C-alpha cells in the first residue's frame, strides 16, 4: 500500500467542514477590513527565500524543500507566505496602485521539520499583509483584524505577545551585545546555537532548547538597545491596542524566526497548545521589498497556523461547523424514487441543502443513518405525500413530526434554529 509522505495529512470529511468554516470567517473578517485575496505559487525560485527569510535562519538553513527542475533551476516549495507576496508586489508593479494594499492568503506551506505533535511538513497558513503603510496605525489595524478573527471563532484565552525588534541598525548593534553576553557561555548552548552565535546571534534568543533559554535570559532586551524611532513606533501601536481594549503582553524576549522583521513583532499563544503554543506570528518588514531589489516599501503582516488553530478551536464553533447542514430526503417506494431528484433540485435552488437517500435504504435504516451522521431533519416522501405534494418532516432534535408542503420547505428550513446557529456562532 502506498502511504502519504511523513508529515503530511489527509483532511477528511467531516473535519474538512471545520477548515471551510474557519476559512469562511477569515475571508469575511479580513475582507471587511478592506482585504483582498492574493494567490501566489506554491513553489518559487530558491533565491527568493534565501534573500528574504535569511540564509542563517532555521527555515532556510534546514527546513526547505529545495529541488532542481528539469532544466536545473533551483526551486523551493514555499515555507511561508510573505516572501511570495513581496515578490508578487514587485513583479506585478502593485506599487502603481493606490497604497496601501491589504492582502490575505490561505494555503499550504512546506517545511522539512522533525516530526512532532502539531508540527507538519505540509501545513496551512492563513495570512494577512498590509503593504505600503509605515504607520503604527497600520500595525494596530492588522492586529485588530487578527483579534477580530479569533473572537469570531470564540477564542477567549489567547495571548498576544508583542515586542520591539528595533531598526536594522539597532539590530546590528544588538548582535554584538548578544555575542558579548553569550560568548563566555558558549559551552552551555546547543550545537545549533553555537553556530548561530557566529552567524546570527539573534537567533539564539528564539531557540527552544532549555539550556539555551536559560543562557539567553541574561542577555539585555533588544528594546534597551533600540533607537527612539522604533521605540516610539511600538509605543504608539500599544496605545492603539489599549484604546481598542485588545489585551496583549509585552514580551521583551520575543524575536521571531525570520530575518526580515523589524520594529513591531508579535505572536499569539494558546495556553492549550503546550510547547507548540504559537498559533500565529507576525511583524513589520519595511526593508523586505527593498532587499528583493525594489523600492523602500513598508509592510506588516502575520500568518496563522491553521492546523494548530483547528486543534484548539472552541467547542461551540466546532459543533456548529460539524452539524450536518442539510435535509436528509428519503424516498419510499418507486414513484417517490422517480420524483425525488426533481424535488431536491427545486429545494436546492431555493437555498435548502439536501442530501438524497440514493441507496434504497428502508425507513428504519434511513432513520438510523440520520441519527448516526448527525442530521437534524429527515424528510420522508412516500406515495401519499407525493399525491398531496407534501413531505413528512421529522425533526430529530425536537423529536416532532409535521407535514410540510413541497413549496414550504425553504421557509421551514430557514426558520429552523439549527440552520441559523451557524450564523449565530460567528457573531462576535
Ligand atoms: P515554531 O516556533 O512553532 O516553529 P515558527 O516561528 O517557525 O513556529 P512561523 O514561521 O512564524 O512559525 O509561522 C506562523 C505559524 O505557522 C506558527 O505560529 C505556527 O502556528 C504555524 N506553523 C509553523 N510551522 C509549522 C509546522 N511545521 N506545522 C504546523 N504549523 C506550523
Ligand atoms: Mg519553526
């Protein structure tokens, strides 16, 4: 038997309903902040990620799926979404449009990671980018859109961690500060961090090995070394968040794993997720497009790990998304069997989702199936019903039975509490 590659998953029904429901909320929320969808290729020239994410980051150093194509060009399956958006911005001259552009994406990313719970080699991210605005207001708007998204899913216990990564000049100085602080303690660091100390000391602060975290705790915070411009920028972002009542914590150790970030960086952490607690990461990247050979265009964005998000989805949202959102229409007898698809088509056109019993189950077997698969409404169509142009509708939740004329089914469905529960659950 052929098996899927390690670290990949098959998303099966009914779980795929959760993904659809979450993505629908993302489109709705990000769309209502002025966002539009961008879809970039799943593979890009390797150089794009080396130049943007950074040669000495874990992602580029050891997590990329890189391969030569048939002409020997080096391609890489995208490990993250921002680099592709920046490339597309340049290549399609999006700078000629009115700025800023708010763009969201939903799609698979690929990283060659060690197998662990909540860590996959193909995983999905939902991201939002605001390109062409350098104001603290842009960061705050982005965070507000993110916060709204999590609220609509019903999350109440997430924490936003925020920090100032400084400007690139600050960072260059800070690399020296880290090196000076950690060089005497080199032997306490993991092998990766001993290399990081030479190549990119900032990355040591992002290491999850406990002994490295202990050593890193004594390094001064970047914000103490940063210049006024970045400190004022982040302070203004914080003021906006306070005004909006969006809770956050200032985490002076937060550095994030990608080189292109500066000034504002943040993560969203779920207390339920343990060591893979980070649900979302983001920050400002004002030099990224310039580093790719373009003009100095600022940007800020985040990416939410969809796999991890689904894992900790609040129960209420989950239940509603998983409820079978259809009428189960059961024909009983030959004449009903001949008429059933036409009836279903009419209802579908009126907005009633219908699943027809097409395998000839008896009434008893059909009711058992309805129960097992979570249908709320079973509509039975026998000879008498056909003659009267009605169906006998059983509401399994209310344990009641009524006769509903064919033409009244759309109204019946609309008035059913189960049908409106989905809309309810998404209300903030
Ligand atoms: P981590 O520290 O957990 O490795 P990261 O800093 O590498 O995360 P980002 O590059 O910031 O992650 O990606 C944003 C989000 O994408 C993460 O917060 C996480 O939810 C998700 N994510 C990243 N890598 C994976 C993976 N291998 N499997 C599942 N989700 C992932
Ligand atoms: Mg990682």
